[in-house]
C-alpha cells in the first residue's frame, strides 16, 4: 500500500519573528528517501531484466522445441505422404491383379463350360459306342458260337476226309499247311506223298512237293477259282494216284 508524504505545516510569521529565521527543509531525509527510491528502481530494473532474460530463454527454448516439433511433424508428414503414395501404388497394382485374376477366372469358367460340354458330348458318344459295342459283342458271340459249331462240323468232316483220303494236314509255319498222304502206291502203302501249301494273302502257293507233281500249277489254278481246299487235296491225291499208276 502506497503511503502519501505529509507536508509539515510551517508558521511563516513565527519563523520571521525569530532572530535568525530558518526553515528546516529536511534535506537528509530527502536524500535518504531518494537513495532508497533509486535503489528500489535499480532493483526493479535488475529483476525486470532478469525476468526478461528468463522469458527470452524460455521463449527461445520453447521456440526450439516448437521448431523441433514442426520438423518432426514435417518428417512424419513426408513419411505419411510416401506411405500414401506407396499405398496408392499397391492398391492400383492389386486392382490390376484383381482384374487380371477375374479375367483369368472368367476364361477358366468359359474353358470349364466348354470342357463340360465336350465331356457331355463324349459321354453321349461313349454311351453310343457302348451300345454299338454291346451289339457287336452280341453279334460276335453269335458268330463265335456259329464258328464253333462250324469248326466242330468241319473238324469232324476233316477227320472223316483225312480218314478216307489217308492224309494228315498239319500247320508247319504261319499260314503254311503240310499235307501228308499215304496208301497211294499199291506196292508201298506206307510211302508218303507230301506238299506244303501257303494260304497267306489272296493267292495260294505250293512251296514244295515230294515227289514233284507236274499238274500242281493247274490244280492250284482251280483252287484259286473254287477256294475249296478239300477239293484241292482230293485233286492232288488223284493226280498222285494217276502218276503212280502210269509209273507202274
């Protein structure tokens, strides 16, 4: 609280009535008060300067921290921008890959549909071929049964023919038949007359004959016309019989 200085009251008439008029101006008090005032002003100035220096230091430190935060924020911002750019690039790449994958899936679906159609067509063909194969198998079985019947009949006929003609028919090689005949020479019933007939292909060939028979080419020609092997063997036997008779 500020205290106001009280100005002393001076009785001027009383002072003038004195022998040596004198007024006490209290200079010493004034000087002391002035020195105290100047000291107080100096102290205030010192405190103010120190306070200003502290504020400046605080502001400088705060400014430095603010600049550092700004720098960090800018660095983080740049990093985020780079990450954003990379993320956008990744998203674009993933979008392109997704489109390519969708196109690939669509192509595979089309191929799958085509394959399914083909499989359905193939299944239909397989069923058709199975039906044909079944029919062929039944026909083949019937033919096999018929051929077995014919083979049995032919075997019995061949046995009877071999017995009547005193001949034996053997297979000596692929598509080659060896025919051995006996009871032709009256002087030697055990003498054998043989020939080898090649039945491969569309033509017949007599490869060897023992003894040689001059009429074999003519008989082979008749065989080509008739395709009757039994008749051919009968003709060969008769030719051998005639040959032996002429020799005798």
